[in-house]
């Protein structure tokens, strides 16, 4: 039996998908009795040089795929919202299964597209939209059958993780590390989508929808990128035994959700500090299974392509754990996953009174100082507080200039993640 496939896009992801399907087609048929065949590929430019042999397969007309009754599965690898949204919607209405790696599309229109898929009795699969080669959405489906998951978080953007790795381990400046990431194809010419946290934000929205059965307006989730991290911040964190990572997280509480995308400090003996380069790591915490951490490559044509092919095999096997269709709308509330924070303050040089004023304020607010340094007009510290951190920062800004403020991931947030004690570590490379 042969199943015809239409591929929308032949960029990085599309090329990876094409390579894997054409090279593994025979093996897939031997394993499950179905041969996947790519019949048509939608591209913008028919004459563009390609890394793969695609003679006779290319088209600039999407209708040749969307209206072709022989094509049963459409793989969307265009990216962005338009025209991907219209193509995916038309494919679903036409009774075609759809697989996509488009995190922006799923984050903003996932609920609507899932409803269309359900009404037309077809699958909408999006494993590759989060975590690259990590099969995290499948794992969430399985764990939710028997458990309540109350925390999801992790390193979900390979580009920013690569940049931070180079800045931390090789002493590169932000500009140097970004340029190298662009040369290697990890970052676009305009890197804002990655470095300002938008990519991680879309992935977090998808994860929270899957984990908590909620829809969250994208712009309601607090977001910070890595573009404001300075060499000073890296030096202080290294000095005190921490690494800086861009962290996307969501925590379920009684009357809502705490969530955010932001740089955080991670202790060096925490497994997340060893997740470097373009690798991703995603944490799930449940009331019975405790914590799981899934690690794998988060960028590149083959890791992402592999996740797409995994979705393809699920469809060919007609396998699916049904998603919970009852989606609630819960508010994102101001909150944190930790009571420990890194702060860097600007003090005027030789301003002893200014420093004394800051220290007096912290003492009055019952803020304990874990680590601190004062030099060249800068005061940096790691502090612990039980107070509302937003109110604390607001008051602190009245007496000094805050140049940096990051959360610190502590051991009690994710238990037993020390390298020497880690038990439930699942590595997927």
C-alpha cells in the first residue's frame, strides 16, 4: 500500500523531511506495511538550487496539492502564519491529514485547526513544533492518562542556547556569538524572533495548551529575550557557580497559571546547565511520576524532520491518544517558580551612601543575600525573599537603578536534578 504525500515548502525543515522520507521509505514499508511517497512539493522558486533531487515534483501552485484527491497527507513546512494558515485549513476541510512544525501557527490557531480536524475526522499533528527531535507532545499525552502535570518548562530555543553557550564557555561577546549562529544557519539575518524570546513564547503556548488544557493569549505571557544579557551578568553568574539559560515555563496554581519566557540562572550541578549548543531540554512535573527531563537536539533539518516523520508514522498506523477537547481559558497571573533572584544595580562610583541605602532597604524587607559583589559602581547579588517580588522591585527602583533582574532555578523547584543523583533522565538524541 502506498500513501501519497504533499509537501509544502522545501527549506531547512522541508529538505530534512524529504531526505528522511525518501531514504527511509522502504524501511517504513517493511515495518508497518505502508510506503510513504511524496507526490508534489510546493516551492516559491522552481529554479533555485536544491540540496536534494526533486525532478518532476516541484510546483508553485498550492492547489496541485490541496485539490489532489490522491494526496492523503499534507506536511506544512513553510513557517509563519500566512499563507500556511489558509493552506492547512483548506487541507483539513478537504479531508487530508496535516503535519506541521509551525509553532507560531499552532500557538495562535491550534484550537481552531484542531476543531476543524476533528469535524473532518482527520489528524492534525505538530510534534516538531516544540523541542526538535524530542517527542515531548507524545510523552505528555501518555503521562496525562494517569497523572496530573502541574509544571512544564525548559530550554526550548536552540539558537539562543547556542549563543549563550558560546558566550559562557568561549568568552564570546553577544554580537560575536550571534554572528557565528547566523553563519551556521541557526539564526536568521533578523534574529529577533529567537533572541527576543518569540520562538520560545510560541512553543510555551503549545506546551501549556497540551499540558494544562488551556488557551492563553500570546501577548499575556511575560517575555524577555537574551539580547540584554551583558558580559557582567555572565561573569557574576560564572563566579558564583551558575549558568544563564533562556527558560520558558508554566506553573499551574489554584486560580490560574504562572508563566513566562526569560533568562534565568541555573546552578552548575543542575542537569540543565549541561544542556549546551542547540540542544533543548523540557521538564515535566507530575503528582505521581515526579520529574522527567527530556533532552535532544532542538534545531537543524534532520532533528526537526525526524519529529515530522514520527508524526507521519503515527498517522500511517492510525494511532492516536485522543486529546482532551475541553479547553479552558485561564488567566496568566503574576507569579514565580522561585524565591531566589539575581539582581545587578547601577551605583554611582564611590557612592558608599547609595550602597548602604540599598543594603538597609534589603534588610528592612527581610531579603537575605546569598552572594554579592560591589565594584566599579555596580552592585550584584543573588537574593532570597518571601515577599511579592514585583512589589519589591518597584520599591527598589525608587532608590537605585536596576540594570538586570533574573530568576534563579533552585534545587527544590526541580527535585533530584543533580548529575550525581539524577534518576529519571530521558535522553533523546
